[in-house]
C-alpha cells in the first residue's frame, strides 16, 4: 500500500463524525469484543476457573450489550444539521 493513495486509512475514517454507525466500524467493535471474550475464556480455562475471569467476562458482556443497545438507539435518532444547531445557539446568546 502506498502512502500517497487517496483512500483514507481506517483510523482516519473512524475519527470522522457519524462513523460510529458504519458497518465496518461496528464489525471491528464486535470483533474486538469477541476477541476479548475469548481471551478471558481461555484465561479462565488456563487458571482452572479463577472467579476473577468470570467476573471480567460478565463485565465485558455487559459492556458489549450496552454498546450494541446504544448503537441501536443511535440509529433511531434522525441526523441533525450541525450548522443549524450552532446558528440557533449563537442566536440565543445574542438575545
């Protein structure tokens, strides 16, 4: 991959506003959570059932579910125009 290509990198893409609903970003988030879960699962197996890893798995699954719920709620909200909301807030300040 050349450095002068016009295609933006994944890191620069996810830093743009609104990218949290892009399917590629959501797939990367799910993959990271799945990998973390399997790391905890294998660590629990290797430590012969250390309860700390089961607690960490529970926390991780709760966080994963919370992120999935938040994304679903974010999809329900209609997109807003940033300039309009900024103009109305400056108009209120001037009055």
